C-alpha cells in the first residue's frame, strides 16, 4: 500500500521537451468545441484560490478541459456539472479500457463522449505525464490521491493542479466533493450534493436503528497481517454516518503519520473489539475461506458471524470510499447497508 515514486533525470528532461512541444501546438485543439461537457452553471467568481498540502493553486477562469487523478474527483466533477476529458484508469476495479459503471452511466445518460483514460498501475504511484499533456487540460484535480510534491510540481507545469488538503489518501469524501466543486466554480452545487448525501445517510440510519452505538471495524485481510482501516480513512468514517461507533481498538491506533490503515499481526487480532466488521474480497471463494480461517476466527465478531462481506471489485470500489455518484448506485451503499443489517442481526 506504500505509494512511493522515483523518476530519472532523463524522464524529467523528456517531460520538459514534451511540454515545450505541447505549448507550440495547443491552441488549435483545446477550444470549446472539443472541451468536456457542462450541465450546471458556474456559481462562483473567478479567480479562485485553493490551499492544499503543497501550497496554493489559483484558477484564473472557468476550466473547460478538466483532468482528474486519484479517486472520487471524477464523480464529484460530474455531479457538479462538469464532465472531465481525461480521468484516471481504474485498472484494479474494471480492467484496462473500461469505465467504472456509475461513471459510464453518467456519460451515456448525457450523451457525452467518454473521457481519455490516463494509465495507472493500480496504485496511483506512477503519473502518466505524456498522457496528461496530450489531453491538454486547463485544470488537474487530485484532491484524493497519493501524488508527491515532486509529481505535483510536474503536473503544475502542465496545468493548475489541486492536491489533497493534508496527507495522501486521507481526504474525506465530503472534502473531495467540496474541493472539486470549488475548483470548478460550482461551490453551491457541491453543497447540494453533500446535502443530498446527508439526507440519504440520515434516512438509512433512521431505517436501521440497530446500527446505533454498535462498534465497527473495517478490515482487509492480508497473507501475513490484518490491515485495519483507521479513523482517517473514509471507508470507516462513512460507517459512522449510519450510526456506528468506531471500535475502541481501532480508535486507539496511532495515526500521527497520516496512515489510513494499520497492519496488525494475526497474533493480536483477538483484540479487535468490534461488534461487527466489514471485510473486502475479490470473489466469493475468498470471502467464504475467510469465515473458516482459524486466524480470522480469533476476532470475536468473525467467530460470532457478525461480518458484512463486500465481494467483487466493483462493489468494493463503490464503497471504498463512496463517491458522489456511487452512494446510491445499487451495488454501492444500498447493498452495504443491507449487508450490515444482516451482520448486526446475527
């Protein structure tokens, strides 16, 4: 899960050369007629300044060609009324050349041309600079990503770039939406998106009073350790909106280094004092094997059958964490709420 990145001097030099060539011929292909579609009006005045971990980005005028990187900003942009022309490839989720189902539905419903997919190795560690340059963006959004300061600087040579507020991969889903909407000059639409989501979550919490006060943990079992998502991670934070409390053993984890997960040896998993746990698996076979694994059965909630298993990469991605478009996607939060209700009832 470490997201580290190194580049050679040759790559940096190559980037500078490509940038120079790009600047010479950018004016004939980045005009409004081939820009990404918009469906909602601007609500803010430009210029807009956004502070983030690497400084302040000023956006002088309404972006016409938006590129996104990382997770969630694509959906936040679409929900705010802007359809990006280039987005990060979700290789782990849907494979090469495919769009996330809720993203594809959004483009198709509006009849918008599908965006260019920016190659990603699945971790977000390697930034495809050449592809960003080819997309000719006038804004790059990466508020929930793992870009390094060096990568941020290189992306900023291509277009104004918005990074995360504090630490990589820890931006809340609320902030991802708010930052994205503000960068697009559509803060009021961002507020509406959040209000709709809050209403959805409040309604679900009201429908499921059995969630209230129950202690919860979110786990990703590895071969040698159990990864626990910390309170900094949106996967866990979203569950508290349904009425759950973070399990004390998870709340006590040291997150001073900004870590969104914590690896716990299997010898210590019996300390996970959750009433219910959420797990994530690629397929049914892995999920079934977990419930019979003696190491996992040391967790009281697993032994008691109080497990909500999210199975399948699309379903995992829809809630890990949810985005502006996946909250109410049938295989996203609605399915997880159903699984949680069944797990609590065990």
